């Protein structure tokens, strides 16, 4: 399963899909999961979310959500010398950006630099190799989006190999959901709930896609799959989450306090199935769980997270063993059935 998740991440990494530009990536996801859910059980909604449903159990609806968008940039000005000014899409960490290669949605490459030592996006520009404004305008257009380009690779030992990529947030959760769908397809007729898997859009701009998806699905139970901060590097905040210690069961973050019934259920199932897990209390951030919890009359909301180092950087790091634990937990939860 580790190899399968890694290979899916490599494929996902080939797409430029910052917020509001996820469709090409999601068309790939659709092709991957269609044989396991059936063409009639998968669709795009008006917002652009990809939604698949598995199982026709009589229990109340369950919604899992992993966001498919990445951080990125949008071109807003081209100067006379052909340099492109860009504005951020999402919470960009400028400390990690100087000299990075970026790619626009049409495949044009560029280099991102700053005019001064002050790493402020107002002083950022992209060199796309154009000698003039006219030449640059033949390559890209205003409003075109871009994202950082980087390699997906492994590091560490065989017992707990690490995966490194620019966009583990949240493509690693997309890969995990794909793997969970494949596993659950083998027992779809035995599922007690109608289970929706949402590959949401525009999370980095304020959990927008999950908001509309949850409103349309109206789940009683909702689980966000996302990365969370790992507190295991020198001089970091003293939190509980550590890379290699299993799936993180979310209790709270900066946007949500999870349902106690949901966290109790998740812990019970994980312990019963012997799945390695740990407690997540994140002091900042937010996930699709907040949108699901507040939709319509509300939902029992929770989260399964992957402890990740260097989030919102071009070299995010997580444990492939933890990813496997997350898949196992999703599958075990669905087999057990949500009924509290």
C-alpha cells in the first residue's frame, strides 16, 4: 500500500492545481476511482468538487473530505521588461520561495524572486524568460494561475519511509481517499451507511468547496482528511503529533472543536482494529471539518490527519506508514458503521 500511495502522489504532483484550478487533477482522480464506485455514482458539482458515493446502507449519510487544491499564485501585472507580478492564492510562506521554480497552468515555467531582502509578495516577481511585455503576453495572460514545482521523493529507512513533496497538503489525503475507496469497493454492499467521498476545491481560500458540498449532501457525520503540524523538530511548539506515530485523530484545531462522540468512536474503532493512532490538538489552522460541522443543522464532525513537517513549504514531509494507518482507519470506520 505504501508504494501505491507514493505512486499516486507522483501522478498528482504532475498537475498545476492551485485553488479554483483543480479540474485537470480531479479528472485524473475520477478516472482512478470510477472503476471502483461506478460512473453513475460520481459527479462534479457546480463548485467543482468531485463527489463519489459508495454503499447504499440504510444508515445516515457520512461525508469524508480531502481538499484537492494547493497553494499558488495568480498573475496580475506584466511590466515593460516582461517580468510578471503575482499575488498569492492561500497562505504562502514567503521564507521558502526565493529562487523557486513555478509553473503556470498552461505549462509555462518561471523563477520566483524578490526585489529586496524583504520577502513580501508585493516585491515578488516571476522571470519567465521574456525580454519584453509583448513577448511575455504571448506566453501567459493576466489572471493565469501558477504553483511551485518540486519533486516527490522518498527518504529514510525501509521500516518507516518518508515521502517528501511540495503539496502533501493536501494531495496526500487525496491519495489516501483513493486508496480507501479501492479497499471499500470490495465490501460496498455490506456498508451500513451511504458514504460520500468528496475531493473538495478552494480549501486554501477558506474551506469554500467543502461548504457547498456539505450543504448539498447534508451528512449527519463528517470527517476531514488533511495534514497537521508535526511537533517533533528542534524548538517547535510542544504539541502531541509526531511523524511515524500513526493516524492523528483530531480533537480540535483553529477552526473546529470536534464532536466528542466522533472522537470517542474513532478511538474505539482504532483500538479495536489495532490501528496505530495518536491524538491531534492543533493550536492553529483549519480543515474541511469546520465547514461540515456548521452546514445546515450541523453534523457530527471529526478529522483524520497526517502528521507533517514543514507544511506550506516546497518540501513537506510525512510518514508513508502513517498514511497506511489513515487508510486502515477510514476503512475500519466505514465497516463498523456510523450510528451514534
